[in-house]
């Protein structure tokens, strides 16, 4: 190799050169000794994740805004470094960074499985209703009528509970 | 602290005598769950972690499934006790290394364990001997719903169940089946199988996860993706892939018998001899021999009634279990002697290998 490569994480000389194939795309990363350690290159699962996260930075190009979660204090840099979120509030803050990562990682980018109906109704009947309506709309759009019927019934139940609650309060 | 777990005579993975099957050892499902608003374990303060630990312990103890179960605070367990629980697949290595304020709740027959403050606030795991994806899903689904009735679980209509690592988002479901694949290993087809299933979003790992290779010819095969599919679809997809793997394994075994019958039977015969007569045995050697003994049961060279014991030795021959039984943290050399002694004694009553049985098979 004629020119010495710089670490893609800091400006030190890169001594660790990795090539990974993810979804039949070749991804090359050059790291210095310290960053290779920090990124957990010894752990294949953890590493490929950090790699994916890096890729989405490069694709968006240029400098990105630094975000901070008001609940737990997680910053964009923390998320990039560890690939982990800090609390349930992080998801709305970091959603734009999360979407490109999820596309490569999962079958789809929106949830299709069970929902914690009781816990959610307790948390907030209103937001729950909104969430279910979104699920219903999506199920209808995707012609998943069995799911749609399930969500419709859950919405009905929720509305009835809400009415009962109003009565008892007045 | 963990004597009652080890002495338990109806523990699912070590004493379930009726349900063991060829090829599939056991089915495990886990759900990752978190509580709303509180930072995930890695970012939570010591005080927050211990609050979560005690409140989750209380909620869990109210669920029927956990009646007469055991709760352990990880900081109360010795390194050896943790190792034993890892070998029984009741806790993860990650939980062993966690900071103060982590724990595990294990039910009486060890079919269910809930880790608290591992990577997520809750990691619920259900296990069953044999190939039972749908059945175990039904059980864990019910348990999870019961827990949600009293705990505020973090959920988003878009991302599903919220987890610390994006790889678990959505359903938070990892379904994993432990498979015994000596045919595919001996006929050198395993790499091809791993590559093929990887392309279908299915992961293959060794007995103890990453890097544990093909020890004992045992592999854990699990779904990689958790978001964008319903739980039942994840399970169906994994189940279909596994059925194909089982078919390939069965074919590979018959092909081995056809092409290199003497060589295969020689390996089985030697394993039988070494296990019953050896005096020094490493854990890997024991697992590889036990694997061939399990294959002998599949070929009917040994009675079906011996299968459950062999499966139990798969777990009890591992380093933590050997040391725990010896009542001391003993050096590897001494462990190898203890292991050989145990296997020699326990397998001393095995009937002779009945090679005539094979005549019907080919």
C-alpha cells in the first residue's frame, strides 16, 4: 500500500483494515489500534452494527446536527459510538438517524406484531388511540384485514372505556 | 445459593425424560422489554437500577408461573454459580458482567427465566425440550401480556417494543432452536448450510454463542430480524427453515452410513469406549463423544430411554458444573479427571451398542 490510510474515526494512522459484506454491499473500514478496540472489532455482531451506523453518517454527507435526549442525556455521538439508545424517549429524538439503520437491519421498518394494550391504555388512552389508528390505517393500506379488524376492535374497546371513565368522573 | 436449582429433579433441560427428540435438543424464545421513561440499564444510575430490580421482582413474584421460583441478585452470586447458570442457559454472559442492581428470576422447573437489568430492563426467556416454537410462543406471549398488565412497558406504534439495541426493536423476539447436527458436520456441509440460512435472515451460532464453533455438533439457530414481521410470521419462517435443516441432517446421516459406514460406526464405538473407560477428559472431548452417543440413540444402537441422560451430561460435563459438583474451584487438570470419573460411573450401566439394529436402516 503506497499511501498510509487514516483512521475513519480519528486522524491517527490506520493499522486495522476491515472489509465486511453486508446485504451484498462491500464495506471497507480503516481504523487505528485504539478505535478498533473501542469499536469492539473483536465482537463481530457489535462491530457490524457500528459499521452500519457509520455508513448512514457518510451517506447523509457533511456535518450533522448533534441531538441530545432531554430525558437521559444521550447525544448523537454516544449513539454513533455504541449503537445503543439510552431510554424510551430517545426514539422520537433519534428517529431520523435510526430509520436508515433499520432499513438494512430488519425485514421492514415498522412494527407489525403485538402491542401492550393494557399498559398503553393505562399510560395514555389518547396516544394509544392515535397509535392504534395509525396501525389500523396501515393494516387497511396493506390489505391485512384480519389485523385491521383486530385493531378496529381494540379502538372500539378503548373508546368505550374512555366514555365510561368520563361518566364516572362527571 | 443455587443448590435448589441443581438438585431439582424436574428441571426442563436436564430432567425432561419424555420429550427429547432426534436432531432438535430444545426451543428457546426471549422477549426484550423496557419500562417507560427510565433510562435503559446501561445509562441508569445505581439507584434507578435497584428501583427497577426490586419493582420488577415484586411484579414477577405475583405471576402464577413464578410461584415457588427463585430470585437471585447477581451481586450475591459467586463467579462459579454464575457460570453454572450460564451453562444451563438460564442467564447470559452479559448479565454476569453487569453493574450493581441486576438479577434473575427463575421459575421452579427452569422453563422460564427473567433477567432484570441486562441490556434491557427485562429479558424474558422460555425454554422447552424438543421442537416447540408455536407452543413456547403461546406461553411466553401470555406471560408477557400478564406482566404488561401491571408494568408500563415502553412501546411505540412505529418501532414496536423499544429496546436499547436497534437490532431487537419491534417484537423484541429472538426465537432460537438448539440443534444436534453431526451428519452435516461430519459430511462437511455445515458451512454451506450456514451460508444458505444467513441469506434468509437466520443466524447460526455454536452451543455457547459466538465463537464456540461446532463443539458437540450443537448449533443454536435463530431469527436475526425482529422488526417488520409479526411474531407468528417470524416463528413460521424460522420453523420452515429449520424443517429443511432437519431434512438435510437426516439425509446427511444416511449418506454417511451409505458411503462410510465403517468409519462412522467406528467413531461411535470409540466414543462409547472412551466415555465408559476414560480417566482424563476435557469438556470439548466429552461433548464431542456425547454427541456421537446421542447419534447412537438416533440410530437405535442404544435404547431411546438413554437419550435424556445423554442430554443431561451435555450440560453437567461443562466446566462450571464439574467444579460445582466437586465443591471447589478446581484447576482444569483436576476437572478433567472429575469429568471422566463422573461419565465413567454414570455411563457404566449403558447396554452394549446393538450394531445389528442398523441392518434395518440401510
